[in-house]
C-alpha cells in the first residue's frame, strides 16, 4: 500500500496594488508608473517555485492561495502557469482549493471568468465596507454597490466558493450603521464571509491619522458590541463562527488553506515577503523562512540564484509549541492533545500550559476542555479575548 502523502499548502504573493489603503500593513507596492512587468515577475515566481517545491515532491498540495498585494492585477495566463508548474512539482490533491484575492474594481471583475479557466476555484473579494464615504477615506477605488455587484458575479462563476472581507470600526461608525451594513452584506454572502475589527497598525497612514487626532474611531466598548452583534447576526443567518474572523454556513465552505496554518500544517510561500513553515525532508527539522520584502531586490535575487530567501532558520521546540497553541486556539475546534503531542516530543497540553490559568478561564466560561477528544478550545466569549488569554496560559 502506498503511504499517504503529507499535505502541503502553497502561498503565492503578488506584491502590486493599484492603490494603497490607509489601514493596510501587508507587504505591497504601488503599480510602477511604467506599468507592471508581468512576465519578469511571473518568471521570478516560477524560479522560486521550482527551487522551493523541489524538496517536497513526495507531498501533496492541498491548497494554493494567491494573496498580496492584489493578485487579480496579474494576468490569468500567468496564474495558470504558476498553478500548472506547481502541479508538476508537487501533485495537486483532487479536491485542492485554489483561492485568488481580488478587488471589486470593474477591470478586475472583468477577468473573473478567465481566472476560473486558469484553475482558480475559490474567489475572495476585498470589499471592506459598503459605506462609500469610508471607502473614499481609506483610499479604496470602488463603491459599496460595485462591491456587492462583484460578489453577485463571482457567485455565478464560483457557486459555493466565494468569500469576501468586511471590516467594522471605521471612523464615526455607529452600532446601528454596522448592523445595517452587515445585514446587507449577509444578504449577498455566498457560504463564507470574513469579518475583521479595524486594526490600527504602526507605520500605516491610519496610525498617523489617529496619532495626530485627525480621526476618532469608535470606543473599545462600542467595538466590543459590534463584535458580539456580528457573531449573533451571522449565527442567526446560518453562518457559524469557526475562527476569530471567519464565518461559514457549512464546514465544506471553511477556508482549507487558512485552516492549514491554524492546524500547524506545512506551507511554502513564494514572492516578496512571503513566509514558509515546513519540516526539512532530510534533517527533519522545522524550518521557517522569509523572502526578501523589497520587490525589485527579490526579483533580482530570484534571477541570480533561483529564489529570493531573505532569512531562514530552524524553529525551536519552544517556539513550535507556542505556535501550535496560538494558532490552534484561533479556531472554535481548538487544539487536541494528540495534535500538540505530535510536535512536542510527547509533552501533553496539560504538561505544557499554565493549568491554573487555564482552569480559571474554564471556570469563567472562556475556555472549555472536551474530555472525549482531549481538546482545549475557546468558547464564543473566549474567542473575543483570545489574545489576552494566550498571554496568561502559555509559559
């Protein structure tokens, strides 16, 4: 009998954006004035793909995720090249998930069908808000109506495989405004939606605006109410809250790629600033790597040596155990003792965690212990404050 192949995920980072949002802290670059050199950057991605996936030929690709940046600015034929090349190097599973992020601008919506023909089978749209004033202030180029129209078009092409992002906590947003906005969003949602609280990241224009008191965001109490209302409204509409920011109407609609991260599975990232986590097939050590963040330097490095790795290091046992708990408790399914022991050389969760603090949060209704499966998981209330809980239960 042939041994089952170890699952592997692939993340592909397309760095360019046609506009830079005020709140975004991801690695990205504005489209150059002379335009994008599509062939050069795609050739660099292919070179890095070949060198990065070569050691993993005995695994199987469970998912490919094109993120950014704005990967829908790329050409569908180049997305197809990357998918086909990846499949040659590491075979795609029969049910592999291939996601592409996009913006709902008219030019990108027009390419949807071609992306599907290229091999994309899951479509993710960055709507963020339906309020045109908030969109303008955040630097977005589409309207709320265009965002909903993009979702409706995507549902026709990718039925059951469409998701989109929404954000609450924008400047001057009230609880009632968010309620109305979310109600409309859920009316158009397919089987998955991601909903985030606006985060003010250092170094972003939004951070500078807040620091200079040019904007006033909703208070912490109001944002907490928005979060609780979001969970309740989604549940009422049949969307189960399965991860901190993710909701799905059926388990089959949950993000396979993101769950791979949270369950501690292996992934390879290519493109500027992309991260990887995998077990070296020869040394059996856990490896973490980060690509060069600057796009031009990354391209030049790929052209010279076949990859754009900026740094690579062995993940310590202590870091691996901490990551397993941090990622596992982002999901309502939690982390099982069996999963934890697979990366901890047999140490159990109860032997690793500060169990007096774990018991405190169990008593408070923020965590629960499922004895039949030996699994620690957050409750709905606990998921809202999981970052605080993690600081106290991890040694």
